[in-house]
């Protein structure tokens, strides 16, 4: 069996086209969705992500505000900037690029962002809403995975999803979104004994660890759908995932590549959440205009 490749870049492109259309409609009504991105320090990977987000935002006609601060920024200063953005009517989404320098408490920063503008979906209120099946901003990477599966027409209900990784931003919320869609969910992590025993039971296997080639052919059930979230570098410095792609593609029914898999979907869902926030914040005006 050779797996079908889930082309994240192509799916992202389709979703972005729809977002752009909606942005145009909003702009005709004098509402421009705006995303503020805060970058603290000189982490090169963070800078690259922020640049990609800013570019994607502009491409779709959204307003993008990039705020850059030095590595030694104090926590209070950052919190007061976030409060300003919470009140800023031109901003509908606020994203603080993680990780933050040691002197800043990440959770305090996440909690300072208004849940109504928390387009990353990391605020405990949005996490709680997601867990209780309410409308919420879903974290972008897990949300992107669900949208990819929808696009290939794969119904997760009744399937066994095994998630390798339990971080707050990828692993845990991925499992929750699968559960919300009636999958049976197993989480694996660094303390899991016999990883392959669990992953071999998966109809859908999500690898979100950050270890190159952790998932080999021996970890995968024939016909499984394999989603590779990992972002690592190979010996030549090329981007690669957590899955041994060449071996696993002969066993899986579907597989996401790295790059051009989950990555483009993550940024797309950030833009989707920003649009959603703008529509929600201006709900009353939009209703009045439609009357
Ligand atoms: P974290 O480092 O926060 O979490 C990694 C998880 O992997 C932890 O839960 C850890 O377990 C688990 N783990 C570590 N070693 C093993 C092992 N040997 N077997 C099983 N589980 C293990 O990473 P993130 O969740 O933030 O990111 C995961 C990967 O996804 C990274 O490569 C990251 O770069 C990438 N990523 C990609 C995105 C995209 O858009 N494509 C977006 C975000 C992340 P424990 O909890 O026990 O420590």
C-alpha cells in the first residue's frame, strides 16, 4: 500500500481563499480584521514564524501589527502592552510568540490576553470552552489537523486516535478535538511504556513530539492515517517531522508530509480565528447592516 499524501499546503490555500473572500466582505463594511503579534527577544525560529504569520495576514487583506521587544523586557511592561491591545478596536487577535525569555511567566501572559482576542486558543477560558463542547477559539495546530481530515472526507467518529505528545498547545488539545468528534482517544508521552503497542492500535496516529524518526513502520497499523506535527532538522539541516516518512508511507492509508503538511494549516487557522474574532466583536454592527 502507498499512502495518499495529505497536501497541507493545498488545503491551506483553499481555506485561505475563503478567508480572503470574507475579509473583503468585511472591509466593504469598514471592518478590517487585525492581528497583533508580539515578539520578545531574538529567537531565530520565533522570528521566522512571526514573519510568516505577518506575511500571511497581509496577503489575505488583514491588518497586521508586529510589536518587537528586546530579550530583557520586563513582565509588567508586556502585560500592560497586552492590556492596551485588549482595548484597541483595530485589533481582533493577539498572539504572543512563545517561548518567552525566562523572566516572563508564560501562563501570566496567556491569561492577560482577553479570551475574546485569544486567537491562539491558549487561554484557560478557551481551553475550558473547548473541553465542554462550547464555541471557542481552538488552538491552531490541532484545529488545522481536524480541518485537514475534513477536507479528505475522513470521519473520525468511532475511530481510535492515538496522540503521541501531551503539550498544552498541540497534544492535549488535539486529543480533545478528536474526542469532541466522537473518536476514542489515547495519549502517549515520554513516560509511556511500549509506545509501539499503543500506536499500533491507532486508526489515526498523531505524532507531536519533536524527535526525528520516532515513529517508524513498526509503530503503525496498516491503513492508519498518520499526521506528523513534528518539526525537526535532518543531518543536512532540512526540515523533517517525527515520522519516518519513507517507511511509513508504505503502510499508512494517508500521511502528512513535513514540510507542506500540518505547518501551513497552523497559520491558516490563526487567520481563520482572527476573522472569526472580528465577526464576533462586530456582530451587532454587522447584524444592523444586514437588516
Ligand atoms: P513539547 O516539547 O511541548 O511536547 C513534546 C511532547 O512529546 C511531550 O508531551 C513529551 O512527553 C512527549 N515526548 C517526548 N519524548 C517522547 C518519547 N520518546 N515518546 C513519546 N512521547 C515523547 O512540544 P510541542 O507539543 O510544542 O511540539 C511538538 C512538535 O511539534 C515539535 O517538533 C514542534 O516543533 C512541532 N510543532 C509544529 C507545529 C506545526 O505547525 N507544524 C506547531 C507546534 C509545534 P512529556 O509530556 O512526558 O514530557
